[in-house]
C-alpha cells in the first residue's frame, strides 16, 4: 500500500512539474510575441531582437569602423552578424560561428560547429588565415536547464573559451564584447578582463529583458601583455 501511495505522489508531482513547465512556456510565448523589440525586428527584416542589444552597445561606444575584421561567436540565427554587415557596408570581414545551423547572409562567412571542440577552433583559425581580429563578439549561451548550479558553470566555461580566443586572435588595442550571466564566477571573470584590457565596463542594453541575469562586458584596448 505504501508503494502505491508513493508512486501516486510521484505521478502527481510529475504531472504538476509538466503543468508548471507548460504554463511557463505559454507565458514566455505570450511575452515574446508581445515584445516591442520582436515586433520591431520583424517589421525591419532583422533575424532577431538581439540585434537591438548590439546596436545600442555599438552606437554608444562607437565600436565599428569600416574595414574591420569581426568574429561573431554564437551567431545563430544571425542577428548580430546581420547588423554588423549592414553597418560596415561592403568593407571588412564578418566571420560567424555557431553549433546551430544559420541561413546564409550575404557578406558573412559562416562556420557551423561546436566552439568547444579543438577541430572547430582550428577551422576558424584556417578561415582567418592569420588575419588579426579587430572585434570579437560573443553572444554564446548554453542550453539552459533552469538549474543555476548547472547553467552557470556551463555559461562561464563558454565565456572562458571566448576569452582564450580573444587572447590569441584579437589585435593589440582590439575590442571584446561578451554576454555574461551574473552568478558564481562572474566577478572573477571581470577581474581577468581587467588584466587584459585598458577599459572594462558592464552594460545592460534596453533590449535585454530586465528579469534576465544577462549583462554584457565590454573590454576595450587589448594589452600586448596580460598584467
């Protein structure tokens, strides 16, 4: 009898969990389609609302110049690459990478692969062919489970890989812009950025949802040597 009772509780708990996830999903969908940035992106033919986060960050700090070499990590569906390509016109290079497929964008070189794999990093280096990068963008994020103890270490690991990439490929004086999630490891990461760059600031663009723990670290003036 006790076994059946426990099983019943487990089944009810499972149903409640599914119901909770379903309500959360429906709430997210309602908010998403009511979002003014989503509507604006659709009206202006942009691939994602994330383009407005980048637009604010770039315009505020005047990050883009004609002829720059820009690498966009975690690029899919292509909102950031699309904005950068349009802003620079026909000049410079935009190299994008993501584990997800991304429909082609004119003037954007796309590499499909997992940034955590050495083979993919080697392909990216081959694509750059020794060319130094002026601006590294990273909007990478792991698939979120909703469990902070799992999600935050995964996010910080990706951030560390992006920092390593910038260390090796960004020219002296170059700029690194990365999405971070506030939590364990955040403060240490920002301290590491301050050892590498002349100026580091934390931004929260208007298009970033207020309840989200995401912020953007802008690191400018890459030093020739780490302090």
